């Protein structure tokens, strides 16, 4: 056990050497192929005229550029099969036809990164790999020089094998070459992996853009799921608990009317229970509207905001100009922004009137709530406006407040909505 532990640092260069050598052998076969294609026209008896020279240059180059997707697929399979490294694919090009997609691909940056790898980086690394494999062969042969001296009889032994003392030096050189070849094989495998990741896969900017899209989609899914859950709770409360309270209030009302011969104390208890039941129904209705008003889902923003305006104790003018309904999540955010903003107007603004405007400009839903109150609203001074800002930010919207001392106060919200 102690011997194995002591030898472990010496054996560390050989941990992944087998995979690296197999990787370099496969790379020599694949990565040098483009160079062979470019060199074929220049073999003895090649082109001499100007036109022939141009054709000998550009035709193989065009073939290699056209074969770049195939070469890239082969390289991805090589990295996956030999090293277990998965090279992500760049963004797919878009186009109605194959010709449009091919032209779009030729104009894209990932295409020329791949071409650069297959024509420059790949062949250079493959050439270094071939040299490394030759060093492996020479080093192994040198390390086994004593074996050669034992196998070849003395009369037939070449002079290059030398004496036993010289063979010791050759053996040491071979051992050093084996260590160097193992280190170089692993280093070339890492270098090729890094080059392939940056040239055959998406760039850092593309990876960040893809990650941002994934995060945005994930957050949108969470927002939609939360909105769907609120609507489910609203339906459960409306169809379940609220209906039970209504039934109880009706029964208590009937008891008040029909049971006229009860003692005063009993009638007082029934009256109190009837009043509490009606108050509970009112409070539960407000809670249900706060979760997700049914009118918003059934009739849209115009009807839902008109209902808020009717319940507000000050005059509120509502103007909604929408050609089509936005998504349910955006509608819900717009509704709660207006509801909370008007609640703040009633509580703090000392206003005599308020205005609500909802319009759609392209892919933006603009919501503006203004009042003629005393102003001085500060988003950092409480949780109301800060909560609205967070709700708007959850769907990538923008939230701003203009409220100079003396008024007016204008809350502006821009919400993204698909065209």
C-alpha cells in the first residue's frame, strides 16, 4: 500500500494516457484530411496555368467549406467517444429553404469559426500529435534496448545497439521520452478540447445569450404557474368556501324570519351570527378579487379595471385601448398594478380624482395611473410601490414613478407582450 502511494505521483502522467493516445490517433486521421484535399492538386504533374492554379486553390477550398458541417459532426463524435467530452452545438440557422439556410450559415460567425478550426487549428494539433506518436515509438524502442540486445545474437547485432553501458543511457533516454510523450499527449488532448470548445461550439457570448433565454423562459413559466395557481385558489374559494358561507347566511336569515318565538338572547345570537356571516362573505369576496378576479379572466382588462374604478371612493376615469388581449400573466400584472396604485391614491394622495390609461404600442402594454393629489410618493419609503416594481420586474417590465411635492403623481408601467 505504501509503495503504491509513493509511486502514484510518478504514475500520474499515465492516468489518461491511453485515451489521449487513441484520441490523437483518431485526430491524425480526421484532422489531416483537409490538408490532403488541399494538397492533391499540387502533386507532381499539377496545374501550371493561371486558371488551373486558381481552380486548384478554390475548388478544394470550396469543397472543404461545404463539408465543414460533416467534419464538425465527425469531430464531435470523436470528442464524445474518445474523451467523453460533449461539445455543444451553436445556434441553428433559420431559413425557409435549404438554400436560404446554407447562405445564412455561410454568413454566420460560427461557420467561419468551424472552418478556421478544420483548416488551421485542427491540422496543426494533428501534426503535433503525429510527432508525439513518433516520439512514443522511438522512446518505447529506446527503453527496450536491452530486450533488443537479448533478442538479437551478438554476431548479427547492429552497431547502433552499442555496448551495455551505452544501452543504459539509451534506456534512461527512452524512459524520459515515454514520460515526456505521456505528458505531451495529455497536453495536446486538453489543447484540442479547448480549441474545439471555442471553435466548434457556441462562443461565450452565444452561451450567455442562450442561458439568458433559458432563464427568461424558466421565469416566464414560473410566473404563468403562479398565476394559474392563484386562479385555481380563486375558483376553489369562490365555488367552495364562499358558497358555504352564502348558504349559512341564507339559513340564518331564514331562521331570523321564521323562528319568531325564540327568546331574545337566542335571537340576538342568530342576528350576530347572520351579521358575521355577511361580513365574512364580503371579506372573502375581497380576498378572491385580490387573488385573481373572475371578471378579468372572463371579460378582460376593460371590465376588470372598470370594476376597480366603481369601488374606488374617488372619481376614476378609465381608458383601455386594446385591439387584442395580452397573455393572462400580463393581464394579471396590469390589473394588480392599477388596483394597488389606486389603493395608494386613496390612502395617501389626498386626491380628488384619478385617471387610468391602458394602451398597446406594438409589443409593449403601457399602463399609466395618475392623480391630482399632494405628490411626494417615494418607492423606497414603503412596501407598496416597491412591491409593484418587483411584480412588474417578474415579467421583464419597467416601472417608474413621477411624484413631485405638490403633485401630480404619475405611475408608468411598460409590460412586454407578444405581437
